């Protein structure tokens, strides 16, 4: 089973498979590869797993994922 995190893109650099971003994940900036979401832009919310963004999502979807992962964290 894989668990994804939600994060908001703060800055983007590079191109193609080397396209990357700094993403705010729970208040912590993290480097993330954007190769699988070529249309993602600064301000977008993305789902992240193992350092790769794999889906752009709405702010409502991000809030729901954050709520779920926070709840899981309280039980671990």
C-alpha cells in the first residue's frame, strides 16, 4: 500500500524529465520531481509519493487528503 501526501508548489525549475519543484508539504519545503505532471504550475496542489508528483488536484481534494493523513498520523 502506498500513501500519498498533498503539497502546494512554491517554485518550478527545469524541463521534461528533469522538471522539478519546491513543494510545501505540511509547512516543510521539499524537492519534488514534476515529470509526471507536466502542466503543474506554481500554486497548484499535487499528490506526492517518493519524491514524485503524480496528480494535480483541487484545493478541496488537498484539504481532504491532508485531513486523512493527519488522522492516520494520530493513530500511528
